[in-house]
């Protein structure tokens, strides 16, 4: 397996879904990237990091699931906006490897020329996708939008041989459709780098999901209506706001709802759904009290997924593995996922460090543990964060010798869950409760929409604290003296004294 995939980040509930790779894109033979000169693409132009592709700004998705047959029929209408400086005539899409594309048309139903073949990712040879190149009916000028519609069908079995958590499938017991398995088309070249660039884009969506009666469909979007006809039910959802992913699950869910929080529980776990709802409610209240409201809050959805299928958070919802439902000791996993609602927006390279999402969520999880379970439980949790980091150093010394700011270079973002959380613990100790709270609240407010990086974080922190924090940032963010302190298991208070 590709070396970077062996260092995939682990979340409390499973392998972190969003994997970021550093390798440059090498497009398959025959695909052409935007170039100056004639309208279209040029095979002579190398596909380097930063290559611009157009963006999907809206999805209209229709899924018809056939759980007994383990397959689906689907239609994806995508509004594509040319955000590049050159006219475009061909648009690349990637889709799950076993899906057959049955029809490609424009928004008016006119056929479009296209090619489809199964290819390997250029930076992960174990990962195969359907690569579809669609030729538009006319050149798409910069700033213009057009609609591309793909009809496709087939079986879905995920990518467990490459990414252990991606077990998405169509099944009578549980069906799951995610972008991780390419259950719907993504405008991307066949590489992780290009796919991750697509993940950073924002779009709105409408999703219609038809299933046999007796199944319930869960989605992170706003429920619009359910239409029942001829032994089937169609569940319709729309995005609350521009987002970066669509997740759809279907099972014989038991649903409970209270105070704007909705829980979809797998049969057999419904007795634990009220406990999960209460844990979500109190953690929301706790984080809101600490760091302020989450903008225009439309409610929150928790969708249980089978164990090992990976917990993940998106806008106003989470996919939560069954462990949190079945083991009361793992309730804090939910705190982590909910804490992601208090993340800032970050610049692309910094995002791959995983610091501003996973370090913050991991430390906020610790604060919730302290609030609900006491100081000893918090100390145990932070001790486990440190020990997990030290074990990673035993496996690979570079985990210790790589500064947090450079995690993106070799995809070492898993250390943000551990050492990253400790950096915030030490900062908290160094500046005190009130100042730390003001720092985080202000930083979230300032950079919820505007992208940030480590320099922005330092400048904002120093402005809030009213003094230089250069020593802290040198040792914890830009340097590795902090790794020695963790190895020596120095008390957090003693470490923080260096920076007061």
C-alpha cells in the first residue's frame, strides 16, 4: 500500500475519512488540462499542484436503492462553473469503479460526448475509479456555468482494501453513500491531490432517495418531504447552506428528536438513542457557553453507522460509529465530533496539518470530559493523548522530529490529535481560563469564513494575550523542543511556566 496511506489519521470512531496526499497529479494518457491558446486542454501541460479546474456549485442527486440486489440507479445533475481564467470544453469527473455510466447530457437533455474508463489514482495505485471526460456542447467561458447530467448504475462495495473505513454499500441491513466511496460524481482528476481540492469546494444540493417501504433514509441536509408510492418511499433533502459533502444512509432506523437534535439509531441500539441525544445536547450547550453560538443554527443530526465505518463530522451533522451507542465509556467520541462545529476555516496547505480541525476538536473533547466527568478523567484523557503520541514516535522517529507546521509535508496530521491537542493544553495553562476562552472565541469569529494559518493564529493570540508568545510558537508549532518535553512527561503546568 502507498506509504502515506499507512499513516492515515485515526479519529476516536475510526480512520479519518479525509486523507491528504502530497504527490503531484499525473493525469492519465489522453486527458488534457486548461492551457492558453486554443479552447480546450493541452496534453503538454503538466498537472501540478494548484492546477485549476472548474467547480461544481450545485448537485441535484436522485438515488434509487435496490438493497436486495445490492445496487442502485442514480442521476446526478451538476451545475459546473468555470472558475479558471481560460475557456473550457472538456470536464473531468471521477466516480466509483463499478458504476456504469448510462447517459451523459446537458441541462436540456441533449447528449454530450464522453469517455469512461477505469483507471488507477496517480498517487495511489491500489485505488481504482471510473474516470469520465465529458465534452461540452460549446466552450464554457470564464465565469460561466453549465449543467452536466450523468445517469449511472451498479453495485457499491466501498474501498476497504485501500481505506479500511470506506465500507459503503447497498444492503438490506445498512446502506451508505458518501463522497469517500465516490457514490456521486466529483469534478476531479484521478488523484488524491485533485480529489482533496474538490473536497475544499463548496456547493448546495438537493437529494432524492428512493428505497423500499420499511427503510428510513438519513441525510445531513434539511428534510423536505417523504413521498410514498407503489411500495417505495422517496425521502427528499436539501442542503442548509453551501457545504462540501453529501452523506446518505438507509436502514430501519429508529428516529428520536428533541430540541432541534435528531438521532437515527440502528435497530437494537434505539434504547441508547436518548442517552446519545442528551450527550449531544449538553455538549452543544457547553461549547456554546464557552465559545459562542454556531451562527444560524438549524438543528443537528446524528446518524449511527456500523462500527468500523468511520465517524465523521460535516455541517450540522455527524456520522457516529456504533461504539458510542453501545459503550457508555465511549460517549466522549460524540463530544469530539460535535466540537468540529467550532472549527475555523483554514488555508489549503495548512488544512493538511489537521491542526485547526483535529487538534482543536481533540482538546475541546478533553474540556467536555473535564466538565462532565471531572478533573481526573480529563487528566487521564490528556495522558492518553501524550502516550499515543509517544507510541507514534517509537514507530517512526519523524513523528517527534517533524514540527506541527510541517505535518502537511509527509501527511503526519494524525499527530494533531495528540501533540496538537497538548499544544492547546499548554497554551491554555500559560494564558489562563478567561484569556484562553477569549482567544478561541475571537479566533473563531474572525476566521470562520476567512481562511487562516499558523501565522494568523499567532498574531491573533498575541493580540488577545497582550504579549509575545514567540517562545511557545517556536517550541510547539515551528520547532520540536515540545517533543522532548512530552517524552520526559513534564507536567503541563511546568511546561506552561516557560511561556508565562
